C-alpha cells in the first residue's frame, strides 16, 4: 500500500524530471516570456532546470511544483500543473503518469 509520503515523493520526482529535462509533459511560455530576447529566454529555461531552492515557504507540500528565478533582472515564476490527457480537467492522481499530463508554465512574475 502506497503512503501519502510515497505519493508526494513520486510526484516530486516526476516534476523534477520534467523541469530538469523538459521531457514527461508539456512546457508553456506566456507572452511576456516569448517577448524577451532569445538569449534571455534560454537563460531563464536553464535557471528553471537548475532550480533547487525548495523550502517550506515555496514548497509546502513537497511536490517541487513551483519556483521563482531571476535572470538578467527579469523575475519569473514557473509552475507545474496536473491535467488529464485531454488537458480539460485536473488529474485525479498526479502520481499516475497513465492518467496525468504535466504542464510546466514559465511566466513573468508581473503576469501572475
């Protein structure tokens, strides 16, 4: 039987895989990110991949699903959301990749 801790650990691992590799889900950028110079966009993507500053304040549930990075003076949030495979509804079980599509969204903090 899987415990809540096991489920949270699996969700965090799946979220880390998406964020580190950009595989295992979809990656979206907001219009503010796409309007930035290409080299700044690349630097932001690298910063999101390398983010590892999870604390009780920014990761209270231990899922590694949210963070903030500042690159070249540009402040950005990133957020991982869990949907069904049609992307119409939230996933009933984010730990189950058979029924979940992860979506990583990168946005300017001003767009939040």
